[in-house]
């Protein structure tokens, strides 16, 4: 029996039209008497700009644009897709899933479609799930999407969080293959750290109950993220029978340039092999890894045959890594 694997056939990304620079954001905050600056933001995060969705743009709208770009890159039609997974923490509505809404907007029906919620690790989790389903024979052509409108849950009175995040979507077409593409996955969570990064509000009785804005203990997140990203990287390399020397590219979650650079140094990867988009996109949560992947592919950085590591870390506390041959 021929072994069954999964391989990325195409990538896509989408950023909303409104680009918000640090100076733009500083001016907005200043109207409420809150002080920040381009220098302050860049020094602490590496972020220079981010994109915000228009009021009439939903998470599914961003996801559909990224999905169409990925399908086009893969030479596939929406009708070819037999699995849709959307990783998001900012869905269109409580239910149905954003994936089902994406399915309708793409004009297809019948295949399984569901959301996956692992916050900033969401795309890495979703890719692992899609890989397992393809390997198991329940899918052959999957759309795996990360899409977020984090601007909707930001408290613009809190300069420690509102400067960090942006909106966007990234997607890949993952197909069944006779040759390995996804080499190994490594996924983890530790619910003991739920409180360090969360949006604790919910909807009950027709009202928002609790705080609907994102809350983060930045120092605690930084400390945990650096350690678990290194551990996940080494574990997924070992699982695949590879070493750091085999890596061509590292695409970590685009949250903070210092965390990203620290992970690359620990893996002895030169800075030019680290894919960085956080400077222009900000932290787009589950969209950050596929957006960065698509950006690097379209810029000619990542080429067919390259070995790439994807890493995510986020609220939950969740983290994970995927090693693949592109």
C-alpha cells in the first residue's frame, strides 16, 4: 500500500486596505490622553504598522480572500476542496462556524467545515489536524485558513496591548501526496496559564458578561513563549529525524521580534533565515504564520524543496510546531 502524506500546494494571504502606522495609532491614543510613540512601540515589539478591517468586513471576508489566493496558487477550484478548517479567535458570530460561512461564500457545499480555536497557535494546530485527516484518508484537498479581526477586541485605552495587534488572513491548500510534505507536528497546551492572555467576556442573556477586551500579562507571556518555542522546535525536529542544520527557514508566530530572534539564535539559525512580517503586519494571531509564509513564498524567499519550520504560541496557553518540506 502506498504511503499517504500531505503537501502544501499553494499559499494565499490578505490584508485589509486600512494600514495603520505607529504614528497613526499614537495620534489616536493621544486624543484620549494616552501617550505612546513610534520609538516606544518599535523598541519593545519591532512593529511599525498593522492593518485594520473596515467596519463592514467580517473574519470570513478576510478568510475568503486568502483562500481564493491560495486556491489560485495551487491551480485548484473551490469545488476541489473537501475539507475547510478556519483557525480564529474572532469569528463572525457565536455559531455557525466561520468555516461554514466561508464555505457558503466560496459557493461549495457538502465537505466538512469547522473552526479551530487555539488563539495564536491556531494555524499550526489546524495544519496538524488537516495533515492527520489527509493521512487518515478522510480528505484529499484541504483549505487551512487563519483569519482574525483582533481590532474588534482591543482596548484602545491600554497602550500595552492595543499597539500589538492587527487584522488579516492567510491560507494554504494542503493536498494528499505520495511524497512527504508535512514531516512532523508537535502540539501542546497548559491550561494552568489561562489567565495570562485572554479575552474573558462572553455573551449571556442578550448582553456581554465580563470584560470583552483582550488582557495580557506581557512579561509572563514572553517568559513562557521563549522556552516553549525552543522545546517545540527541538521536539518536532527529533520526531522528523532532522536537525537544526536541515532548516532553511523559520516562520514563528509574528508577535514580538525579540521572541522571534531569541528562538532563531537558540536554533543556531542565521538572522536572514528568519521570516519576519511582524514589522508591517503586527500580531495577527492565527493569521500570522500563514500570512508570513505566503509573503515569503511570493517574495521568492521560500522555494520548492526548502525545509521550513512553522511555530505558534498563544493564549490557552497553547504552543506547537510543524516541520515541512515545501
